[in-house]
């Protein structure tokens, strides 16, 4: 569903939000798109378990756990951070995933870095038997294929398509599906080198650009300005944003409109990729730091 945004903007710029966050209550936004063909493939291969990777607040972990419950797979989450083993109850994402039936293996940050290493995967196979492996963030060729379905024929009118970027699968799908006259703009939620090369592996010819000025200090980091923006945007539009991905994207696009980045009369589509489950965990952190919390 596309929702027009009626806030005063310079340059006769039109903003529309693609509400992918409304696709499913727990497998929201790009997670639904990324898991769709992977789940079909896992069924085709006769697998009964899905194994994947993520951090303590990962939208992907929550969505995979929910998808496993809904589509009849057991789920295994390899979680970054050994210290979390006795803190599941303090963490809304892990509590949700556990309640969906996900089994966890907590690993050190060093071990977690080996998540694509064939020896590490072999050891996981020995430990958990046969599973269908979904990479961190859910990004693989089948996920990109699913993300290509975010855009439909009615979206041809847009001049720019903007999305948040983590592992790059979503923007790759959008870039593959966009028309030649459309520019796809990605806002990385993390500081990182080599992201464009990763995206190009999945979208070699896409008309895309990364804008790297709106990570707010890095992955999972927020500032008071960002929280104030998220609350203000929600109040004006009724659209909730998450602090890790979509909040940074929307802040960036509106800031760039003010700075004259978009040509006059641009028709911009912002893809809301969900992630709202992360608000509860972030609010716990914000309360601890005595900062304003995200209103929902
Ligand atoms: C809510 C949300 N938006 C955007 C992204 C970025 O997607 P990708 O990893 O495909 O770049 C993620 C992470 O996967 C996410 O959870």
C-alpha cells in the first residue's frame, strides 16, 4: 500500500511511503520479501529446520522465528554475544523469538565473524543436523528475487526510490526492478566499507547510489535528534518508524530535500521496510540512558 505524505516540503517535491511494514504483523517489511522464496526452497528441499544469524535486536531473527512458527519449521538462531545467554528475558527480540520456538546458540563476536566460513557451517551441521541456511540479514539471491516484488507497475510514476540499507539485499532487489528513469537511493544504517561492491553482486546494472551521511554513529546507534524526528514524524503522519533503519532513512530524505538534493517536482517513494519490533528494545536502552523514548 502506498501512502502520500502531506507535510510542507520545498521544491514541489512529492513524498509517498510504501507501507511494507503492514505486510504481516511479525514478518514485516523486507523480511517477508526476503524469506518468501527461501521458505519455498526450504520446503522443496524437504528441510524441517531454518538456521540463521543475528544480533540481539535483529529484525531478521524475530521474523525468521515467526516465519518458522507460521510455516512449520523449527528455527535455530546463532546470536552474536555470549553474554546474552542468561539475559533472554531482558531482551524483547530474543524473548519473542524464543516464544516462537527458536532455539539459540550464543557465540562470541570473534566466532560470529566466521558466519560464512565453511568450517564453521560444517560444525553447525554436525551440531544441529540438517537445516536450511539463511544468511545474516536474510540476503541471498532468493531474497533479492523477493525484494524485486516490492515495486509494482503503479510505481513507475516515481522519479526516486529510497530505502534503508543493511546487508544490501533490499536495495539490490529494488534496483533490479526499477525502471531506467528511476534512481534508487540507499541510506546505510551502518558505517561500512565495501557495501556497494556487495550490492553490485546482486544488482550489477541497477541505477543506484548510496548516501552514507545518515548512519548516526553506526549500526544500532541513535542520537536525541533522531528520536525527536521519529516522534515528530509519527505525530504528523501516523506512520511509526524504527530507530535502526527507517528512522535514519526518513530523516535523511527529508534533510536532503531541505538541502536541495532532489530536483524540483521530484516524486519520491520511501520504502518502509518495517523493523518496528526493535522499538521496545531500543526504548529500554534509551530509558537507561535517560534519553527521550520512541512513542508508539
Ligand atoms: C527494518 C529493516 N530495514 C532495512 C533493512 C536493510 O535491509 P538489507 O539488509 O536488505 O539491506 C533491514 C535489515 O535487514 C531491516 O531490518
